[in-house]
């Protein structure tokens, strides 16, 4: 409020320079900024399935030749990265389009499956194009702009280019023409799914999940017929599982209330499950070309730099400033869907934590870059000998200095200390990851809840402080760990694992192994179960599972119970064989637990065999 009042009625006149400095340069060059940015985007943009591109897909752009890196196109090319490098080097403009990411992330889509997905997409695309009632619409004439012809998406869906004028708002009781309604339903569904998947998740990770999703549920109507367990299985590995639940609920609401078409109304969109300010704007921008820009970390970084505004990312002052910059850029007609995508691509590849200002299409409109360069030239000129070149530079410096106003001392948009490098803008506060102790108890039944009781049970006892003694009971010939039954409980809380089946666990701030049995007995008691041997819990292993914002310091224990049928009667409980969990609803955290458990038991048996010899 104070900032707004200062801009509307400045008390001493100094604040008049605040909007002049941060906004006037932007206002004068807003049309050129959009033009240059869109031209760059059409030339170097990432090729992604939710943008209606065909494979190969690229998850990052790099304007300047650099060290060879992995390319997601290697999933689709027999020659791999070597062939891509040769193809990239032969381009006339010398630009290589690459993907960035850790190797293990890039291996999420195996070559065989990628080829299968590609073939399925091609077949669906051919069929969709033949049967489509849609026709191409008039689009942009910019060089490098994607074709105006109707495109078929990886999910077999039809999409047309978005026009550079806003789509007419339709009320709930209005009806769309059949072809336009089909397009809006399909395109809106694609936009929504991609937006939800991209929340807190890297682009190169989302690509494979998006393709699998669209091959299973190509339309919003297909998804609305599925159940949560099916959705969570496909979502497995993306994390933040409450997103999947909200996605399913939202699509069912859209089908029931809006006949499969997302409404062109921010208020109505925010009434849908899991849709907030950002997602509602994204849908309206990309589906209806709303005059707006979604403000995220990439956009905040770009807007802070082009207006030379030094403040902390996430601060209310900077957020409001970026919203005002957005309004300045959205005053006239344009393709705001492409403009938003261009800002995303620029922020992820050029204007990032290691800015490549020399390759940035906005460098000549970027106030912080021009000021830094001007100061650098002035400093260099003052230490140079007198020459014709120096004289020319000096004249240029004087012209630049008079063109760019000085930053006001009383500016309320910036912090006091503005002496920072471009790569540090906006400022960030280091966040310390939270660490929790997680006690996981694998509750094992001596047999199936109903049927013959055969199982493997183990007990580890410490013999002094020197070595462990391992004993196995109830083991039969040919019996395997995978045939045992383990208890999993459906988590109904809204947290990391919402609506997922988990092994019984406890989260603690501190942990002492000496009192582990106290916590574990309490956990068993809450399930109405009792240990086959009192206070007998086998310690398996310890590992750390890292999430984006916290870490679970995980301790795994296992115990056997004889009264599996007495478990608290709740629908979310299930006894399942370990070998079947792979195809059951679970997450990467549970998979990590299973992997450590299998490894520990294998090592224990090997040790026992050698001990017996």
C-alpha cells in the first residue's frame, strides 16, 4: 500500500523518478521487446509435446556452441548424441538445440519405449488428421513461426494456432460450434495437464510422463472415466501426489459442469479443485490468448533485470512490480500464449543463473545490462591513453550517460545495496532444507490373511558389540522373499503422499535407537496388531530420501505379526506381496524402502550361508 501511495501522490517529488527510472524505458520499448523476443522464440524455441510439436523433443536451447551435452532426441535417433551433434553443427546459423539435465533423469524414457510412443503418436496423428473437421486458421507471418496447418498432438488430439486477438468469452449456457468446441476441449486438457505436471518438476522429466499420460488418456472425457488408483500408478515418480488427485477431480468437474471445455473466466477456473491464480491465468492465456503473463521465477528474473530492479525474489514489492511490468507489456494485441512461452524459454536457457547477455534477444532493451556495460566502458575509457578510438568511446559514453537516468536514492522498489552482479538478480535468501527422522515399519504376516501360513521371518540380535547373529525361521524349500505379505496403509492426509499406499511409518524431529522399540510398539498398537515376539524388531537399513524442500532420514525395521486379521478395519488397509508392489499404487519413496530391504536380506542370507559352511 505504501508503494502504491508513493506512486500516486509522492510527498516530496523524489519518488517521481521511481516510475521514470524503472518503467519509462520499458514503456518506450515495449513493442520492440515483444517483437525481438517472439522472433528469437520462433527461431530457437524448445520443441515440446504440449506445444503440439512432433518428436524429436528438445528441453533446452543454447544459442552458442558449447560443450556437447545429452539431447532428448537421442531417445528417437539410432545414432544418438553423436549423430545429433553432426546434424546440429551443419545448421546455417550455428545454433545447437540441446537438453540439459542429470544423466539419470535423461534415462527415464528407454529407447524401446520412446520408439513405441513415437509410433503410436504417428498412427494417432494420421488418423486424427484424416477425420478432423477442423481447418487451419490465419496465424502470424513471422519467420520461424510454426506452421498454420492443423497439427495432431502426441495424444491424438487436434490443435490449431492461437490467434493474436482474444477469444470471445462464452457464458456457461452458450454453445460452441462443434469443431471449435472439440479444439478447445482437447487443447485445454493438454494445457492443463502440462501445467500441473510442470509444477515443481523439471521439463526434461515431464516429457516422458506427459507422453505416457496422453497415450493412456488422450481426452478429458477418457480421464474422467478413470479412478484415482489408475491415475496414481501413471503419476508414480512425479511426486507431489496430491496434484494427481486434484487433476482427476478437476477434469471430472469440467466434464460434468462445462462439457469438457475449461471456461474463459479466472473466477470460475479458481473454483475448480487444485486450480489457483497461476494455473487459471495459464489456461486463459494459452487457450483464449488472454492479455496477461504468468508470473513465475523465470519471469521475475527477466523483469527484474530488464527494469534494473534489485530486490528479493518472492517479496511482495517485487511481485507487484512484475505485475505492473506485465500490464505494460500486455497493452496491445499480440500472441500472448507464445509470449509467455518465450519468456519461459528465455529464462530457462539464456537469462538464468548464469546469464548469457551477449546472446540475449533483450540485451539492447535490458536496463541493468546497459547500465553495467555503460559503467564498464566509462571505467575503461578513464584509464586508456588518448587516441581516436578513446575519443569515440568517450563521446559514446557521454551519450549513454545522458540517456540513462540515475537511479533515485529514495526508490522503494529496490534494496539499499544495489552493487550486485547481474547473475545475482533477483536476490535470493538461502533456504535450509528441513530434515525429519522417518521410522518405517515393514509389518509382515506369517502368511496370507486367509490361507496357508508359510513365510520367511528373521530376527537380528546383537551378540556383544562385535557381530550380528542372523537366524531364519519358517523357511521352506523354494520359498522367496517376494511371496511374503506386507501391510500398506492408504494415506488420506493432504501431504507429499496424499492418497498413496505407504508402509506404516512415523515422522520424528529427533531419534534415539535405544528407544526405537517404544515408537514401533506404539505404531503396532495403533493398528491393533501385536508382534509375534514381544519387542522384536529387525533393523534393516538407514538411508536419506531427498525431496525438493525436505529430507527424510529413514530407518527401516521389520517385524512379523500373527494376528493379521485383527488389523484395524479400515478400507485403506491392504496386505500385498512384495513382488506385486511394483504394479501396485506406490511411490519412489516406497520403492527406495523395498530396494534397501531386498538388498539387506540378500546380504544377510549370503552371510548366513558362508557362516554355515
